C-alpha cells in the first residue's frame, strides 16, 4: 500500500510541476525562440515513441528495416498520407489499415 501512495504522490508532484509552468508563466513571457522550439516537442516525442516500435520488431536489439517489415511499410504509407493530407485522423486510419492488411497478407 505504501508503494502506491508513493507512486500517486510522485505523479501528483510531477503533474503539479508541469501545470505550474502553464498556469504561472504567460506565453508572452517566453522568448520567441523558446516558443518556436516548443512547437517541435510533440513531434519529437511521438517520433521517439513510434520509431523503436517500427524498426525493432522481433524483440530488443533486432533492427529490421527490410521490405518484409510490415510495420515499416505501414509507417511509410502513414507518413505519406500525413504529408499529403495534414490530417491526423487520415494518417491514423491509413497507417492502421495498412498495418492490418499487411499483417494479414504477409503473416
């Protein structure tokens, strides 16, 4: 029980620290270069989460960037759809549909 109290308390502390910047610092107080740089945080974090799942397919340490990697093919198609449409929902739909169809066809 004590472990859960620590986990919840640290989650609240972390959330409070992040929220304090949003509540107490007005966006105009940040330098323009900082605001411009913050625009790239979300794509960078998403890329860091998604890329390992795409190229490391058969367990830790096994890099697979071949044409037989259905995750890589689906990700490339999703990237093309994202670039062409600029729509998050179209990108997700195209990527997931391509992944499911490729897994069905190749697996």
